[in-house]
């Protein structure tokens, strides 16, 4: 009986194994039939290219500056590329950590420190077990960075929350050329009030070069120290704190003694509204050092970005700070409103192109630069004209429609659709553009509705790392490793957008193309992701483009090099 049971188990196992082998053989045969076009009898995999219209849309600082408040991040410094030099500065309101402060009697300021952190990630630990960082918010990225000159002024212009000339509760827009509701409302002169004095000595393990307002840019941590007061053998200073990389400098306390400490009990420190009317904020102005500098993207909205006033209370009748005790601090955070400004000295002029016929070159530049308009199928859509237009002809090749142009059934199945843009290497190489300046990512979007394409939301490659996020839809710049990693082309996949046009009767909207600091910024679930262009009701720019100074030049549909002209490629299956 026991032997029979064992025999049955062996037979059952053999039958199961044979079934798996048979299935595997069938699967292999089926797979080869699918991917081998010579064997396939039910369909063909084909491809075709379509011409598109592309043209440059320039942001002229005189009549088309871009809105730069409400960006979330702030930019500061200098950037030099194929287009020329851009200098970024910003103004920010300040909000107090508390109101109606009680500083106490005989209060004197010990120090005033301004801190703005860089975006950085921890990379590990040094030999002493301390955290090390890599900064990813300084351009151009390198092993070392150029210094900048930083000047800080009291701002004398009141920054409004709402537009007095707009609709009810319409937010106030401020622009990159230091104007408000219109170009006539310029507040440039009011930005540079009393200049604050920067002090180079601030108790760190290295000198950041703040002498003459020069700020060294580095990924080193700030090591705060105090004199050795312990009963040990050495007299080395004691480390009190380590702070992640960023801007950190001391300010002369005189201004803050008069502006803040001496106003204890005054109504100007009683609430936020009174405070903003009294102290309108600070203007951070960047200047070059020896005609060079670095460009910083700063997290000014961070709680670690602030002005901290450290003060002591005297315990004797003398004015000697050494007799003071009970060190305390009063913090002024950045915000709620911050505005970026751009000063461009372009050697390569940017002019708007021809939206009807397209351009030979596409000029893309972040900040107060330019974006591009893209028209698929000549920008045409379904209409009542009896003559078939370009879009209707394309649709008729792929689907069957009713008398109103609505989808009925498919003639061809779209497997993949890509927009392919070639970098104009001749233009970049003539300007000696370095490959590090070329933007790795471009952002493609629905210009009419100011939203990402459907492919953006369906892209499963979404990650917290902007450099590799959404790469299936918004392809990363392809580079030539044999030629100093110089850019070759971008391939942007729009398969579902094309399917929407064919199967779901979507409108053939105009598309926009822009350089992007981070494609993750464009997720519309985070709120408004585009900003106005002054003197224009419909023209907006993605915030990812406003925040980056990078730029590039691409071949357009009218390029003299026909092999590099931009095109739409479609791979499709055609049932026999």
C-alpha cells in the first residue's frame, strides 16, 4: 500500500512537470511569432515620421517679463552660458517667530546671523564620524565653485498680497524686471534702502571669504566652535554645532538693535500686519567677483532659512557684555512673499519666431529667457470645411470616424509616439558651451490648458529624484561620451497624447516646450505650476523653467540640416 502511494506521487509529479514543459514550449513559439515580422501573419509593425511646426516664444524683459513671486524657491548669483550672463537677486518679507516679545532690561545683541541652506544630500561620514554632504543646487556643478559678492539692503517697497487693480481676492503678481501690476509700477529704486554690514568673523572652522562682502560657495559644513573651558590637556576650541552647507554670515548688530530690540513694547512688533508695514523685508543682491560667480537655487522657504538675533541681558550696572547672562534668540523667517529678479546681458539675442511656418532654430532659455511652441499636424483640428486638413487626414489613416469626425473603430494601433529634438551642436560649439551647462531635462506640456500631458501622469518612472524622474515620457538628454558628453538629442514620448487625439476625440492643442530645473515641480496636484507673463492674458511659463538659468539651442522644423529637423515618429500596428 505504501509503495502504491509513492508510485502515484511519482506519476503525478511527472504529469505536472510535463505540463509545465509543454506550456513553456507553447509560450516560446508564441513569443517568436509575435516579435518576428517575417513569421507574423496577423499584423505588421510599421513606423512613419510627421513634420511639425516649432517656434521660439521669447520673454522680453521690457514688455514680457515673467512672474517670479510664489515660486517656492529663490535664486541668487551669476550664470554664464551660450546666451550670455544672467544675474539673479531676490527680495523677501520677514515674519517674526513671536510677537510682543519681552527682551528684558539691559538687553544687548551678541550677534546676528543670516542663514540660507543649499539643497544637499548626505553622502556618508568622514573619518571622525561626521556627516558629509553633496550639494546639488549650485550651477555650474563642479568640484569647486566661484565666489559671489552679496549685498543685503533693507527693502522700502511694501509687497502686497492682493492686486488692487484686479478682481476680488486676486493675488498680486510681481515680475522678474522689478515691476508690479504693470511695467509702470517699478519698485527698483525702493529696494536698496539702508545697506547692512556683513562681518567676516563668525566662529567657524574655515574662512568663507566674507571680507568685502565676498561669499565663498562650498559644500563644506559649518562647524561652530567656542573657546575651550574644560579641564582637559588641550586648549582646542569646543565644537558646539555642525550646520549643513549654505550661506551663513554675520551682520553688524547696530541695525538690528535699533530696528528690533529697541522697539520692544511698540505696536510695530505686536502682530504680523503691523510688522510688515514697519519692516518691509530685505533685498539680497548678487554681484560678480572678478567677472565670475556661481548660481544658487535656495530653499528660502525652509525653517532653517532665517535671520537669528542672539542677545544677552546685563546683570550689573555696567555695559560690559561679559557680565551678561541668559543668552536668548529672536528669529525672523523668510516670507511669506519672495520675488526673484533677473538681470540679463545676452550676447545671443532671443527673438520670438514664426508661429505659422516655424523656425530653423529653437531657442530655449530658463529664467527670463524663452520657451517654444509646438504645433502637431500644422496646429489644425476638426472643422466643418469640406476640404480635409492635415490633422483630419492623419486621423483618417488611423481610425474610422462618423460624419461628425467621432471615433468608431481603429485602422491602425499606435504602439509608440515620440517627439525627437536634435541639439544644434554647431551653435553651441561655436560659443564654446561646456556640456555641464546643457539642460538634462526638458518639460513638454499642454500650452492651451497649462497642464502636463496625459503621458506625464501615466509615467511609472516617477521618483523623488528629479534627474531620473518621468524619464519614460520626458527623456533625458542623450549625450556623446566620445565627445566630452556633449548633448545629441532629446526624445519625448507622447503615445497616450496621440491616442487621445485619435480614439478619444481630444483637441489638437498647441504644446509648449521649456527647460526644467525639476520635472517633479510640474505635477498639477501641487497647485498652480505656471506663472503669468506680463501684458499677456494667456501666455504663462512653467515654474521649473523660471527657476533654472540653463539654456540650449535645438534644430527646428526649418533647419538647414534636414537630417536634424525636429519630427514626430509613430510606431503602429496595422492589422491585415
